[in-house]
C-alpha cells in the first residue's frame, strides 16, 4: 500500500499543484503556542498559517483532504477547534498531549464532526498511549519525531526510529486495533545522503505506516517564486516516491531487516557528528 503523502502549505496555488502531483493531504499548521520555546535555535519549520486559510485551500481541492494542526489544549481550544471544523477541515490534529484529560477534552470538543489525528510527540503521550487508544480507537495517530527526540534528550530527529521507540509505539497502536498511523518526514528520492529518503520509506513499509509528511527539502515552496518550478519539483518528487514504493512490493523480511540495520548505522553516524560539535 502506498504511503499517504502530506504537504504543509497555506497557499491555494501550491495546494492545487500538490494535489495534481498526487499529494493526498494538505497540512495547514496553526500551532504556535510553546513552539518557539521548544524548538529554539533549531532549523525547523514555523508556519504562519491562519484559520482563514482553511476555506481558501479547501475551495481549490477536489481529491485531497485538508488536515489542520491546532494549538495544544488551552483556554481557547473550543473556539479554535469549532472555527477550524466550521471552515472545512477534514482532519484536526492535536499536538503536544501531556495529559489524558487533554485528549479527553479534545475528543469531546470534536464530537465526531470530523476525523481526529492524535500527534504522539511527548514522553507523556507515549506513556499513556494505551489509555488514549481506549478513548479514541478510530482516530488517526502520527508520531512526531521533531519534538519526540527532544523529549528524550536526543540530538537527531530520527533517533527514535533507530533506537526502536517508533516501532514500540506502533506495536501499541496495532495492538489497540489502529491501522491508520504514520511518522516523521521524508525528503526527495534519489538524493545522496547518509540517511536517504529510500531508507526512510522502506522503514515506513516495514512498519506498515500509512502516512508521511513531505519535508521542506522535498520542495520548499516558500523559497520558490515560480509556480512552474514548484509544479515540476512536486510531480517528479511524488513520481519518484511512487516508483520506489513499487520496488518494495517484492521485498523480503531479510531485505527489510538489512535496511533497518542501515538506518541504525546512518543515524548513529549522524548522531556522533552532531555530538562532536
């Protein structure tokens, strides 16, 4: 099964290009509360999206869903989530879950009006994940590596994949009957890197992951003014991912395990380099 591809943008033009290239879901990111403090000094994406972007993006799409990441639960969560759903969000994602009551309140507010995506990116959410599953067995779940590796005091975002944390979380999800889950981001297939997109995609398939975010390096539309260039990058990038996924159809368990070991080795090399700075 092909991965569901997510792309972060609030631009209707870029969203339409992404859909036409085969991106399955447009990701609008409203999260601002606490994000600067958590990721201070790190080269991470900090979006400047707004609720008004949802309807604009939704209006140009015909096949792709719109996922909206709201803020962590706070005093204004009900108003924010109500407005996001009213604007047409197909999926609402809750970040930074640090207590079971936050998950409970989120579920109550959404009240079945759209799909829910629980973002597992804190040590606390991992600890009480079985309890969250009992509350929301039909929700989607996404493992956020950016914040999760920080929560565990690690220096590289893919360390939770290499050390078995992601697989442990996925085993909890699968035991709880969840099949709609994903993790992390992926760059472009075909680019030389210590940890390649091919290796990451292979791990997704080994773990039966269903979704992944296309990373900033896949196509940074914020830095490209020409829409035709964005279109070419999107189309070639998605096409190459799908072509590579096809090669995995006949992979053996031994091949998957060989790739898992390559990922561990690559992550360890990157971790050592970062720790030496």
